[in-house]
């Protein structure tokens, strides 16, 4: 048996329904479900950056009769999490959900998966520098189809950068449709709708480098 990596162990609090991570997950799922309810399209495209084990998107699609409308690509670098996400999608019968082992910090990883109608950035912005957050936000029009929605999460631990982040999204052509900041919790969940023109993907570009506890990770 091989030892689990930190990124696999990071998912353990999901087993506790009262944990902050589980509470954040429920809000992300709620926003995904609301987006699906608002979009009657016969085909929808989703891309998830640093998707982990796919708890958010797979968890929603597994309980929906219209899951066949969604073609999704989950980008995750940790091989254990990739295997877990593929297993979850398989058990849920989600044949249109592909889990790719790839570095979501590189725009080349999104080739063939974008433009997307929904971009998931859960667990990303709290683990990269402010410079990389701004760079990622500025590049989002390359990932988004016209009218796309971006769902993101970010800690509000001091210094709280969510006001700046929401402003950067506005400046990049995104209109805020929801912002959740539960009292007594440090996490936040946002949902923004893209109102600007999509841009072609620059596959040679970079978005971010994951940084946790002073260590750089590829996610």
C-alpha cells in the first residue's frame, strides 16, 4: 500500500458534514445546481480546475436526470485524486465526465475543454499568490463561452482579499450573481456571469502556481 499524499488527506473533512469544507461544498453544489436549472441548453460544457476528487460537480450530476446534457473535463494533478474522481464518475454513470491528469495552472491543459459554459475554480484562489489570482482572472475570457458562469471559492482569512477579487472579476467582464460569506466561517463562495466577449485560448500562457505552506505544488 502506498502512502496517501497531502492532497488526498486534504479531502478527509468531507466525511464530516459539519466541517467547514463540507459546508463550503454544499454552497458550491447549490450554485452548480442553480446554474443547471437556469440553462435549458441541450448541451453544456464544464471545466473544473484543480478538481480534486470531483465532489462538487460529480456530486451534483449524480443526482440529476439531465446529467447527460453536461460534457465536463476535470483537471487534477494528484494521481490518487484523479483515480478517486474517475471512480466516482464511473459509479455515477457519468460517461460524459472526463478526468484528466494535468496541471491546471497551464493554459495548454485546457485545450479541447474550452470554451466552457461553466468554469469551476473551487480551492484555487486561496492557494496562489495575489499576482496569480489577478493573472487567472484576466485570462478567464479565454476559458469562457459567451454568457458562461464562473464559480469560485476563497478564504477570508486576514487580510481578506475577496473584495479585491470581486473587483478584479468585475473589471474582467464578470457580473456578480452570488457571494456567500457565512457568519463564523472563513470561507466564501462566489458565482459570476461572464458578460464580455470570449477570447481565443493562448495555449502557451500560464495562470498560477499552487503554493501551500510555503511549498509549491502542481495541481
